[in-house]
């Protein structure tokens, strides 16, 4: 039988209630209004606008879904958050950082974000464009004079915009295999001339990790700074994302890190921290806690304009290219009316609303993030034992929210 411990503290007029349900499992909910505790769940109570009531019901049902799936799929450790109406309205942490220990996941436990890193990098590129440090339509060859692709039109026509939107014209996933072997961008760059060309820059969508990560090389040329330092200077520190970093070095020195796990014979087993894909930092090298992700969602939704200008948000939320996606990728979503990509973000037109989304996987970790500018609502999920929870997380939340209309 699970024990429940409920604690409440008052922080600057905001009541924060935490419920601990068994070992390493906590739920936190913030509200400036009344709170109702119902069967171990906490949600906001208000007699005000119907959209608040709609959100309350969504959070109640969503928490029940999440608890059920985290339990039934033997999740080792996870963390989830929802940002809406100008604040974090829901946070759940679950399980442990490493199987076989009692080290609980908390708000500040750091996970790898894998390809969710692309949203940070795309916004950084747009912010540097806004600041005048670079221009999105500048050609790659202007920064890398020896840059060479199989077709001269692509060599001379490829821009930063194309890199960030996977519209280089190269066949998808060019030399991911070399990156997985541990080769660096400097190692791979001279071999890009071997990659087949599908079309001219800007015409076709073809997902890339290596080419996307050329942003690291380009920003080093334009700013004379290392990519992790640019991330910290432009995003992490101004948003007070205290646990966030880019690269392997900061991860291994953090005592509160979630270890990766793989499944074998029905059970999850821990792995050592590994360097996989940190050689492509813009594509897959950001680390963050669920507390950081709540702050990131707030900035994406326009609540930190001094850090992320509305112009930058408009750039990342404007479709750049249509994207064909296999049904397997969106199998838990209902019908999508539009699928696009823009500066590290997938854009879905869904049930009359636009949803910005990205998922990420690297061995032993899954991450999910989504937000809707018009609904002023966003969610994030971090996990150290990949299973079926992550792929259901975003569509389940938005189905619960939107199907009440």
C-alpha cells in the first residue's frame, strides 16, 4: 500500500503543495487561488473563467494517465511539467535517478534532452540574428572557405537558415553513423562531399544532425566564443535555468544527474554516463532539469521578452518547410492538418490550433516538449528509461485539453 505525504508552503503568495506517493514519487502544483485535493491529486479550483476550469480538468485527468503509464511501463525515473496562464501549474517527479538506489528524481535532477536540444539551438541562431551577430541567410561557405558538397549549387547556396530547417538538399541523416562512432565535426566535414544530393537548398526536407551542428562551428567564427558559453550567456543564465548546460563536461560534474537505462529481459538496467552525440552539441547536447524546462516554456510562450524577443518567437513559430512524417511517428496523435519545421521545431496544425513540438532520444534517455502560443500553454517530459510513455505524453495532454471544446 502506498503512503501519501502532503506538504504545503507559502512562497510569495503562491501555495506550493507537494504529494509524495511512495518512494521517489512527487507531485507539485502551484496556484494563486484555492486548491482541492482529491484522491491524491492536486488541482486548481476557481469559480472564474471557463478556460481555467478546462485546464483543471485536463490536469486532473492527465495526472491520472501519467501515473498509470509510468507505473505500468516500469519507468525508472521521469519528470513532467505544465506551464499555463503565466506560470508553472503542474510538476511531477517520479522514481529514481539510478535503478537499484534510493536516489529520488527531483525538480533539479538533470536529464539529457537529445534532439530537444535543437529547439534551443534554433532559437539561439534566431537570437544571434536579431542581435546582429550573424545573418540567417548568410552562406556557410562564407564562414568555412573549404566547405565542399557534391553539387556546387549546394556548396555555394547553403545558408544558416537551411541548416536550421533541414533543407540542405542532402539525403537525410548524412553521416550520423560517423557521429555515433565518436567522430567530431572537424573529422566529418571533409567527407560531406561524398554525400548524395536530393535537390537544391531550401526545396526538400531531410532531417540532419551533422549539418545542423555546423552552427557550433559558425558561431565560433562569428562570436569567438564556444557554443556552451553562448548557450549559457544567451539562454540559460538570463532565464535562471540553474541546472542547464550544453556538453558532457557539466553533466559528469553534476551530483544530481539521472543515469541512462536500457531494457533487457523485461527490466531496465543502468548504464554509465556516456558521450554519445555530445560531439554534435547543437543537435543533441543540451542537459536540463524539469525546473529548467518550466522556465524555458515560459520564455517560449512570451513571458521573458527581455531574454527572448517576440521577433525571435515569431521566427521559430513561422513554418519554413512542409515535412512528410511516417504515421508511426505520430501514431498517438489524431489527424494532423499540417506538418512543418522551423528552426529546431516541428510545427503541427492540430484540432484548430498550432502546436510547436520536438522529441528527442539518445541511448538511455527520452525527452518531449510542446507548446501552443495561442493557448499560452506548454508541457515537457524527461525520462531516463525510454518506453512508451514519452510518445503518448504530448498528444494525450493536448487531446484532453482540446477535446473539451
